[in-house]
């Protein structure tokens, strides 16, 4: 099977960038478009106000989709370094699983790539993890990249 659109989730963490690099290599090898996806949740007003007070002129960095946009720009650098040439950035507000599944459908992704973070952790076993939930809900193939030791 040849993938035409590969979507990968990132939260700006080092482990998510390993998933981005793996997805970018695959997209490059198959000539697929790579969609870099990031979910974000709005800050409560009290948190935003406290952060804005401390950050002053840099307060914009913690409001709206700015943190997600920053993560996507950093992820693009990893994707390009891994060989991806057709890269699309997508950030949506909401829970990570909901956003990844929704963006995969919207972009008609053939493959959704996520890192394994949370699969073997106690919290992941008790509360469910993003990789596990995505693998059950996505309407396309799912690749779980080994990005952490799972602890």
C-alpha cells in the first residue's frame, strides 16, 4: 500500500519529534504529504492572567493557539531534516485524541502516526493513552512509533 497523506501528532516534546521524524521519513519515501498536527486547550482566564503578568510583552506566547503553533514550527524543522518536502501544519482546539482523529479525517490521511508515550505507564493503563485511543478510533492505518521506553 502506498500512503498519500501521513498525519503525525506532536506536542512539541522530544519524544513527539521522534515520531515526526519517523513519519517524515516514511512520507518522503512514499512521496506522501505530511500533516503535522497539534491539539491545544485554552488556558483558564486566571492562569492566562497570571502568566501574562509574569511574561509581560511575551504574554502572547501562552494564549490561544500560539504554543501549538510554536510546536508545529519546531516539528516542521525535524520533518524537513528527515526528508519531508510537502508539509502541512494543522492545530485545532480540543482533546488530543479527538483532534488527531478529526484532522486525519479532514485531511483524508491514509496513515496516522503517534508516539508510544503513555502506553505502558500506570496513568496510561488506568486512564487510557493517546496512542491506544487513536488506534481504536481512527478510520485509517495507525503507526505507533517507539519514542520512549514507556515508563
